């Protein structure tokens, strides 16, 4: 339904119709004296958005009225009335959160700080958008389009629509088109009373079945629409292909978003794109008709000038919507004139332009504007108590390393006064992408709804919400299979929010879950079997591995399984796996390599770890290979490579660690990988920890506890690192005393965590095997130990071990021993309990040529990867 404009005292027809369906409370309802319906509407329609939300709680009738589309249209029409006294204007800006994996949306008034009179250094937090990478998000619409603002996450190639007044935001579904360059804008169709997101795409020219230039439209029309991008009604005319192509390149390269004005979205071109038609400057798209036209260039674009002319260089001109009119900003500072010119388009048909403002930037206060790397004019606002207009100018500049300063200035055309109202210094973790673009917009008081997400569509009924609760409780493999029930379930299970909720729900107790890697007839050569299933079976030759594997601890729902030649990223719950070939040498120089010290945690002459980048939510494999290792001369040669798991590209060579690392697997803790060094190589004989920070892509050194003895040839102690209870721990294994000393690093200080005495546990003796602490019982403090052949629970008080599984005999674990383990909800559905009757006597020893099955910890999740094209970051 479309809202018509109303007179000063006339009641709109739509509201009269609504009065027959909505009950307004009266005295009998206990809500005050009975008032005429028209009078209540006259009062409510002038309320600010915040008050409208508060009055929804008065009663059900008011809630129904204030949430109706009729009232929403009426409220928006009142906001445009001449006698409407709008609240003081506010600015919207976005910034990364402390964790850099979400975007914070702030509001700020157009005045300096009241306490000091100096520019503000922060605003008021409105809301956050989880999943939108704060370092990569920019505002596409500096002027809100009928109350809504379009945001773009360049890293995830995702668009978000938000309403700062109602604090609502939603993510649009992804487009299926792959583009070399693209640009999108938000417009409003007044005839259909709906918003549209329009995206221009420069296709991959090598694909002959695709048009070189395409246009697609997304219309958020309600919770039950089939959410998808569709081609524009009339497409891009072939005669305008080169103009649209040039406009998209200019928008992508110079970070210039299209401007919505007079019912059309406008993209700016540059003369450097082509020579033949210098009179064309702007591509216009009618949001209602979905047709393209071109507009003439302003007079300062000299006809016939070559593309390299300095009359108009790239990035010096931008489009702007000012007072509901299309304008153009010309930055004259690169040509020696410290001025900004604002030209206004007088008539679409004639293409006449008028110089409306000339802003002088020669004063002392304009120094920040002249030195800025990015300068944008985003619009104007009227003073709250007067009709005087002020023009808003935003700047961004790279200060030092990863520090960026972004500022907001106001300019009064009458007094030519320039004032700085906001100055923000931010830290960004990716300085190599350059200075961030301006990320500011206005806040418009409106009740305009944002589009609902796929998950919200899937949860549009009480039955759907109940379905979600059921799906959260299914085993991971069953949840994956449930995607194919219907489109609604597919949208729900594929949503990032559901995947995160599933992970949190399944791992809420942080109890360790154990699986076994066993032999498989498939291409991988191995598969995963739940521990509870193996507890009921005796080991046989058909289930024992014939290839040695080493498994990492779970890292954000995935495990790394390494062999001598390959690494496999796996989700043992769903069956997802992806292989990555090693970039290490063929190791043909065997004479220069000592014999590999065989134990359960080594595989070849490499050391591989799995880490996670929170900013992009991507797993990364870090591989360290030894080309040479000579313990007599203490000389070594090694290389390092990184595998980004979300891309099909080959591994990237990386600088080597500052110290050699030993053969024990690394530990992952909060985005960092840690290795224990190899004191038998290099110049130092001290135990030292090597760390790798993926965010900065650098290695560093962490000192071990002072209690750690210096290594010597007479010292048979082994040292390595593990992660226990989310904390980095250093372990010193003393085979003479047969004990493990475990130290934890908290708040930069080492402290003793556990001492594990193994002299009374022959199967776990340090004289014959390497024993690694895997996890700690969160309730009773028992420690899960792994030798590669046995796993058991160590009781620090009794100093005894209760076997959970042994590859030398049938397991003797009872259900009481297994209580601390979380029962895995795998697709097999088997329980982890094991009665004492099932603990049978010894079986035949395994053939020494066969490799036993390998125990591994896992987290139940739906995590997986599909190869996608890397996003083109906008900054």
C-alpha cells in the first residue's frame, strides 16, 4: 500500500480504514479516559521513533497500531511535513569492535563536546552487527535513503541494511554472480513504496556466456518473499555498456558509491576511461522504471580533452545529494587551489550545472582537511533552532603503522566558519590495505523496516522456532542431512547464526569428546569412529591404520590430520575433509637428516599446526619443514609455508621461525600457535617457546619458566607445549623421576599447574613412551593423558590412572570412569557407557608392522569450507 500526502488537519483515508480493524483502548480498558480515534492518531504520529517504541508496551491495541504498515507510512509522511520540528540532527558512524569480528554503530550530535568544547572522540553506541568484519565495513549511503543505510563488508562481499533510529540491521543474501568489479547502491521506488538495492557488475570477460556488464536488483518486500537477487527488468542496453563499465571501474577503484536523488541512482565516470564521448559524465538508473540513461558532464570537463588531462583526475570529483538535488563536488587542492566546489544539476534534460558553493580551505583550521588522504562531502543539515545550513565534510588519514584518524567537520557557507566536531583514532589489524574510506552517514527518524534475514524467514512461525530447537539437538551428520528437507530448513541450517548457535549448544560444558582415527577403504585411507563404539569391540587388523597419522586438538570445530605427504582439514562429525599437499622438500638428502625419533606424535620431518584468524573466521595451516638437521654440528635448515583453508590457492612461503622447533605438535591458544624449540640445534641450549601471531604474520619468542633446566646431552628430559583449559602450558617430562611438570602462563606470569607422577603406572611410563596431557576434567580436575596407544584419566589426588582405552587389550573402562567425557552425539547414536561385563580379558597383541588407531579430541560442529573467490577489499 502506498501512503498519500495529507493536509494539515485532514485524516488520511488509510487510517480511517484501519480504525475499523484496530481497537483503541478507552476508560473501560483501564488505560485512561476514552479519546476519539482521530485525536490519538494526531498525537502518536508526531512522536519520535524512540517514544513510538516505548508506547508499544501500553497495551496490545497500541502495539498493533504502532507496528502496522499504515501507521509507519503515516509517521514517515509527518516527518516530511513543513511544520514538523525535527529533533537535533545526529551523525552515524561505524567502527571495529575490540575483537574485530563485528561492527559497532555509533551516533553523535553535530556539536563539539559540551564539557571541553573540543571535538568529540567517541559517540554513543547504538548496536553492533555480529559477523560484519569491522576493519572492512564501509557506509555505501552517506545520506540515508528513506531512513535506511546500506553497509558493505568487503571481505565477505556481503551487504547489510540498517535503520539507526530503530537499531535494526539485517544481512542481504549473497549474490550468485562472480564479478571482477561491482558497485551497489540503495534506492526507493515511490510507486511501489519499497526499497531496492541495485548492483552493477563488470563480468569476467573470459566467460563468453556472460554479459560483460550486468545489473541485478534485490527488493526487500517482507518476510515471506523468496529472497534472491534478480536481473534488472530491462537490463543494460548494449549502447551503454562502455559507460556502465567505466562507471563501475571508477566506483570500485576510487571507493565512490552511487548517489540516490530524484528517484534515480547515479554513478560517476572519469574521462580516463574512454576518449570518444567526453560529454557523458554520469550513468543514471531509474529505480522505479529500472532503465538506464546518461547525463551530461559539468562545464569544467573540457570537451575533447585527452584522458590524461589534469582537468579532472581520478578521485577528485564525487557525486553528492544535497537538499534533495544531485550535486557534484570538485576537489581543487591537487591543482594548487585550496578550495572545494559544489556544483548542482539544474535540469536533467538540458544537463545544465550551476556552481552552488565554493569552500575555502586555506585557513589554519583547514589543515587537517588539506592533509587528509580521503576527503568526502556527505551532505548538509539545518540548525535545530534556525534554518541555516551547514555542510558536512569527513576526512580519513593513515597516521602511523596501523593507526588511522577519521574526522568530521562542519562548514557554514555564510560565515565560512569551519569547525571540527568529531575526531576518532582507530587501530586496524590490516594496514597493508591502506587508509580506510569515510564511514559516516546521517540518522533519519523513521520507522522504515529492514529486510528480514534467511534465518528470520525460516523462523517466521512458532513451529519453525520449535524446529530450530530440535535441529540444535540433532547429531551433526543428521543436521547436515536435514538441510535437504525443504528450502526453509536449508536457509536455517546454512545461516552463520545457526552454525554458531549449534557449536555453542553442543560444546557448552567444554567436556572433551574423543574419537578414534581408524583404517578406511576410501581414498583418504582413514575414517573416524566414536570411542563408545570402539569400547565394545576388540581391535582387529581390518581397523588398524597402515599409514601413520598425527591429529591436532580441535580448533574452532575442525581438526588437522597429518600424514607424511599430506595434511587434511577434517570435521569428524560430518565427514567434511579437504586435503592440502605439503610444500616441503622431497627430502632426498637423507644422509644429512638424522633418523626420525619415532613416537606417536611425529610424522616425517615436518611440524604442522592449525590456527584460526578471528577477523576472517578462516583456518590456516602452518607447516614447518626441515631440509637439514645435524645434531652433531647443531646446524639446520628449515622452511615455513601457510595454507589458507578457504582458498584453493597453493600454500604461501613464509619467513622461518627465529629458533628451530622440536618434533612435538604446537599448541593453539586464542589465535596464536606455540612450539617448543629444539635446544640440540642452533646456538642456544635453553628451552624456549616460539610463538606465531597470524594477525601480524610474525614469529616471536616466549621465555620458559625459570624452573626449566638448561638442556644438556646428559639431560634426558623432554619439553613441549600444550593447551589446557584455554591456557598455554609448558610441560617438562622427566623420564628419570617418571613425572610431568606442567606450568601455565596466565597474565604474563608462569605458575605451576600440575605435577603428574607416573612411576606407579607402567603403561604410561616416560621411559618407554611420550605422554601428553590432552584435557582437564572441568568438574573433578582429572587429567586426560594420551600415549598414542592408551588414553586414561589421571587422578592428581590418588596419583592413579583409570584406563579409558588401550590398543594392547580390550578396554577396561567402566561407565563411572567415563562420566567426565561428554557423550558424543554422533550419527551412530551409540552411548559412551560401558558396563563392567563388557570389560573382557586380554586379546591378541597387534602386529608390530601395523599402526594402531589414533585417539583424537574433537568438537561437535557444522564447520566446513567451500572454495570461494577471494573478495576484493575496498580498503
